[in-house]
């Protein structure tokens, strides 16, 4: 390259880099009083069901079987269809995040069809369990550490970057200017995940309306992508899921999710 052109190119690059750095938002580490104020505001803005008095509940989960059956590309006369359509799931959930999803065993004189139906039933059970774990973290508890715990908060471009440890895992959370949790980045030895919650701003605070995210397990090359939307019903004064829709990736391809939560029995403080 011509030396003059090379010098001009380097000057242009230097100007570009300097300009980009100048435009990047500066970050400021908050002192103890400031970081506690930010976290307290964020806690107050989120409508965690634990704060609202939920202790535990039981309910039934009814999958929208026609949609699942269509995705499985089963023949209309396949013997597995009437077996899976009779499956009903029971959920037992506690405010601590413990969730148990069960269903009756499938009985049939056709052993092969019964075995296939069990695999389908177990797959749906895992989907529901996965949703409940994510919903518990984001929508039942507040996805933030306690105000008096150990954490750091940095102000960046009108938002707040929160970092803390959960056991050996590093959790990094972005809090928006309205004190809503915009992103949770969880980095553990066995699993890493990044989640983007979506919130409804209600008079009682932010209510989780859905989330999108990617999860990666140690030793598995593929990432699991999940995108969930939640509709609510009011039970004993508490907003609880009524319809959960979305999609998730699996080793066999994407799967659409559509399940109803019905017949709640709720225990409150």
C-alpha cells in the first residue's frame, strides 16, 4: 500500500475508534447507599407472588393436544392419539420454587402404542416443569438478590448493571431506567443462560408476561431457545397462569407450546 494511503487509513481508523469510544456510555460504580437504593426500587417495582402472600397451589394442566399431535405428524388413525388425548397433568407448586408435575400411567393392550404415548407424555411433562422453574425465578420470587446481600451495581447509560454470585454461579442483571429487570445472564459450571423478561406494568407492579432466552448445558453443543407468553387469571386475588404459549427448540426441531392451567387450589399466608 502507498505509505500516504496507509497513513490516511490509520488516521481514519484512529478517528473512528476515538469517536466510537467517545460515544460509548460511561459507567459509574455506585456507592453502598446508591446501590441499595437501586435494588430497593427494583424490588418494590416487581410484583412477586411471594410478596403477595402465595404459599403453594395445585392445579391441572391441559395441553392443546391437537396442536401437539399435528407437530408429531401422526396419521389420523394412529393408535397413540386417543391415548395421549386422555392425559391430564397435575401440578403441585410451592413458593420456594419446588414444582412437581405428574400424570397417570398410560394403560393399553397395545404395548407399543402405550410406550410411544408415555414418551410423548413425559416430553410434555418436562416442558411444563421447565416453564414452572423459569416462572418461579422471574415471576414468583423477584429475580434480584436481597438488598443487604453482597453485590455490585454500576450505572451505565441510564441503566444499571448488577452483578452478584449465586453459589458458584455469576449472575449479571440489567435493570432499566424504570427499575424493570431487562436481562438476566446466569453463568454456572454446568449451565449458562441468558433471559429477557417481558413485563406488564400494573398498579401492583411489574407482572411477568413472558420471556425469551437461550440455555446451554455443559457438554452439549446445542443451545435451547425458548420464547414464552403468559396469560393470567385471578385466583383468590392472585394472578396465576391461565394460558401459556410459545416455542422451544429441541434436538428433534422446534416445538410449539400451548397449555391451559385450570382448577387451582391456592394456599396463602
